[in-house]
C-alpha cells in the first residue's frame, strides 16, 4: 500500500567494535543527510556495547537506533539480559525481537517474543517482530501456515502500526545468499497482513509495515521492495557496508 513509508533496517548482529561501529555510523548518517527528504526511514541495530557510541554519532541525523533484543522484565535478576528501559535510556527507538538466531541459539518462544513486545511497547519502543519458516517447512508446503501461526502467537493484542513492524525472514535465506522468489515473498506478506487484519482489524493491518529479510542486497532489493506488501527490509550482511545499505535504501519505490 502506497502510504506505508518504507523502513530500511540494518541488523549488525554480533559485529562491530566501537571504533568500527562509529565509522560505519558516520558513513550511514552522512549518506542519509545527503538526501534528508528521501521518503524512507533508516534504522541501525548495533550490538549493545556500541549503542551509545553509535547513538552519539547519529544524534543529528534522521537515522534511528535500535537494539537487537530485550528482556520482558523491567529490571531485576536476569544476568546477561537488557531491559527495554535500558534501550530507551540510550535513545533507542526500536528493538528487533524473535530473530531466528535468538529463537535457535536461545530457544526463545513465541510466547516470550509476545511478552518482550509488550514490554517494549510499554517503553514506547517500536517492536520489530521476526517470523520465518525453515527450509524443511518450506519444502513440505507448510511455510504459510507456520509463519501465520508465529504471527498469531508472537504479536501482542496491543500491537498497532505505530508500535509494531513485522519482519518476514525465511530462515534458509538468512546469510546464505539464497533469496525467496518475489512471488513467494508477496504471497507470504499478503497472508501475514490478512492474519494481522483478523487479529487487530484492517486499519492497523493496512498500516503495519512488513519487512523482508534474508540475503537482501543491492542486486535484488529493487525487485523485492517493489512488491505490494513489502514495506522495507531487515538487512544483515549488506548493512555492514554503508554504500550497499544506502543503495538498498535508494531502491525503495517512491511513495505515491
Ligand atoms: P542477511 O541477514 O541479510 O545477512 O541474510 C538478515 C537478518 O538476519 O536479519
């Protein structure tokens, strides 16, 4: 839908010492400010240790800052975790939740992701809720069903287009160079929107941005971002090179 403003989000994962992260942020901020009126939003999600440094660099740019995960509790005895309030404290506006690497490496469940999203919303953070099927699920024809189940179980009832973004990331496409076909991506995004509409009503569902993630690169971005229900990208590898990240952002169709 044409009024949804595209979001180009960089997931830096576990990459970037502070000096390196600062350099990358300077480059991205400078590129963004070379076209301040371009009609897309940009977000970077560095590792926790670089958030403050990157936030300082991006202060006078319009590039948003996000965390890669957060706990569902406000504070307390949760060694190794970070709360939504801590992210807000270093000027984050967004947080990625339920990324497939979290679901696999840390056994995060849909129920936990839902609780984390609610906690993030309570701190006025925008939750980017990730969903996606495995290769086995795709090959057995269950992709649509699996992903829509994840949506139903991970998206909280208070989700709105103001506080929630969905990222569809087929697990088999992340970091592999393999990309889902445009037809499969559009079919999935449209089904996700239908599911959101059943849960939250059509107005919210029409406004919620649904990003595609999984080996998005300058070479394939234009085709993916042109799809009706694709409202941006969640980019891993290619977000670590400012030029590539910027080229992807510039591949967004203009809002009509
Ligand atoms: P990728 O990662 O672009 O390196 O495939 C995407 C992601 O995991 O968010």
